C-alpha cells in the first residue's frame, strides 16, 4: 500500500523503520510535528521521525495544525491508501481522517480499551499491571475508541521503568503495525469494536504527579518512581530544593530493624535508606538541582546528610 506515516518522538522511529524495510509498502511521506526548541541554546530541532525520514529521502510534512488547508491539499495530492500513526502528538480533524480510503491506523501502547490517553505505559506501571501491550486501531473522533485490528502483549517486569517498558513496546508494536498494514491490504483483517467494559483513562502525567509521597506504602513509592522515569522524573524536596529520584529504589521488606518515619533518612557509608508508609526503601541514584546524576551515597556524603533528616 501507499502510506503516509505520522509520528514525532523517538518511540515512533522503530515503526517507521519497520515499514521502510517491509518490502511491501511504500512510505510516500511522513507527517510530524514542527521543529521545536531543544538544548541549552534552545535551537529549533527536527523531530526524530523527521530526521529518519530525511535520511531515507522521504518527503516530510510539518503542519502547524493538521487542519491547515495547505497540508490537507498536499495529503490529497499524495493520495495515500492508509496513514499509520505512532505518537504523532496532534488531533486529526475529520477532513484529514477522510482522505485515505483505509483511514488512519494508530499504534497505541496499551491493550485497549485499557489506558486510553496520552500516557498509557506510565499508568500501567503506576497501577502495578503485570501485563500490558500494544494495539492497532482505526482512528475515530473519540479518544482512542476506534475498532481494533490487532494486539500484542508484553509482561511488565518488577524493575521496569516506563522508559524501559516503552522501548520494548516500540519494537514489538512496530511488528504489529506492519502486520496490520499487511492484513488491511490483503483484506484479511477486520477491525473489531472495543468492548464497553474495561475502559480506563491515561491522562498525561504532570510534574506535580511525580512528587514522591513518602507516607504511602513502599510499593506505591516504587511504582511512582518507576512510572515517572525517565519523564517527567520523580522528585522530592530536601532543604527546600528539588531532588530528582533518578533511578528505581530498592525495596527492603526484610529490613524490619530499620525503624524510619515516612521520609526519614538513615545514612551509612554506602547506602541511603528512606522511610515510607510501610517499610524502608534504599535510594540508588539521585540528581540535585543543577547537577549531574550521582549515586545516592555520594550525594549524601557531599551535602553531609545526617541520619534522622527528612525528604519531602
């Protein structure tokens, strides 16, 4: 089929790559978000999808808004059969949805109808899901509510951060997306309506959501830190300044000898323990404001943390 691929961040690149090497489908163009400021100099930088498309010599479309008439006109000229989408990042208007005969098919990183929304992987980790996955579905005007073509599952590992889990899903999801394009072309796939039961929402995780509440049980503290790593980044307060929790903590259910109040620290030569609403946890890596990531013990030694001081 003749395709126009829509995507923006790094997580979408494996899908574009898989379509390019499929040997069966032609990626005629790519739609991505406009260049955005990045780095200390805040220079405009093309998206990872745009960079990969340019390397492949593919036309790149960067509309400010997908409803812009100039963009819609060019899309009609390209005349795609289908438009696969992975984390494009903008709402598609009805006028765009109607252009390809086979519609716009989204790769979403959850087992729909679970975790509809912007942050499905983060919410799966936060909720303690043992299994998640990816789904391909036909985009409608509702929020991730269109009929589903296919799914792939992925086990959530006990030490998974949302970043690590998303990386695996990006690659297994890329295979699913290519298989979905194959099935649509062969007329062997028919999208099935999502069940009415089991709907859950996954709104964007804010910086405020990522603050660690040490009064909650250790398991919840662990999930918040893993779910918010790498973005937006779990954090706490120490001496009035923000301290990023840069890596998952170690759960210490067997350390009943450590009697720490929520947020209270116990510091040894090689370890920093913090009390929670249940049992203590051990910090691994932290990142103070304006500084590089470092081992928690090195941070505690550098700022001379005394046992009994508190986080939060």
